[in-house]
C-alpha cells in the first residue's frame, strides 16, 4: 500500500533481491574466507603434538580463501550493477516517479544530491516537489539519450539501404525517413520538456535559498503545478522500443519476398531450358 502511495513500482521479489544484493558480496566474502582458517586455528589450540602445522594450514587457507572470496565479491558486484541497470530501465520505461528516485541517484549531479539532502532537512514540502521534479528530469534526460541513439541507428540503416536493390529500397527508405521524422519530433518534445523541468528545478532551488514560510511555499508550488500534469513523455521510452521492434520486422518483411521471387524465377528458367 505504501509503495503505491509513494510511486514505487518495484515488486516484492525485486525489493527482496535488492536487499540481498546489498549485503551479499560481503557476506559471501566472510563465508568463503573464514570458515576453513577458523577450523585449522581451533585445531591448533587443541593439538598438543604439532600445533604449528595447523597454524600454517590456517594461514594458507586464509590466503587462498581471501583470494576466492575477492573473486566472488567482484562477480556479485558486477551482477548487482547489471541487475540494477535492468531494473532502472524497466522502471524508467513508464517514467521515473519520486518514490523511485533513490534508484537513480547515480544519474543526478553532485550538486542536485546535495541540494535534495539539504531540503529534506530544512523543508520537507520543498523536498517533495524537488524530488518529483528530479524524477521528471531523469526521465527527460533518458528520453533524449535514447532518441540520440535511435537517430544514429536510423541514419546507419539509411546509409546501408543505399546498397540494396532498387526494387525493395524505395519503400524501406520511405519507412526510415518516417522513423527519422518521428525521432526528431520526440527529441524536440524531450528537449522542450527538459528545459521546462530545468526551469522548475531552478525555481525550487531559489525558493530553498530564501527564508519563506510554508504558506508561501505552498502558493508558489501551486503556481508551478505538478510535473506530471505537463509531462507528455511518460511512455516515450516504451513507445520507442516498441516502434524499433516494429521497424525491424517491417525491414525483414520487405527484404524476404524479393529473395523468394528470385528463387522461383531461377527455377522457372531451368525448367524452360
């Protein structure tokens, strides 16, 4: 219930995985490195004939176990980084919410993180508005970045299409030109929204720098309105991905029929001879 209220759309399994991955690397290091050396060390205390051998075994096993534990920690850290990246991509596909901003802190500037922390201590009301605006800022920045990557891919496909036979090149180039126009439109929308969010961030930061009352803050935030009310980009990432898949399927449909036609015409030529 609280997850829905603060805008966090992580599933119970994802929350559990996130908690486990937070502590797993260091727990694995302890489990791999210490049990065997501890066993040999305890044996050395109870051994009366040659306790030095067990001390040597303990030191050797600790060195080997520490090395193995280090590799295990590195592997888990790399997996955690990959898993968190996939989680952020899934959440951002529908627009980042204020409740999910903690997962995207690495995408904020150092100054933005510092300002948010100060606002949380001084003015929770401003902090909520700032957090929501930062979430919209992350969404707009991701859409801009995704649009640039897609534009590069479309330009590369247009270049590659020039080497195709004229029979199936015209329609493919027409589709690619439509994709180019669509991406330009999305990029313009994202740039406009990004600029609007930047202006809102600066307004909130300016309010935080002044000694204003809660009533004045509420009036100012009402004039600014909610970011979500003016955000047309919530599903843009998902739409880009869906349209990219449709584009690839369209290209395959355009390329395959001519090849089938060539094969059938070649078979007819052999029959006539």
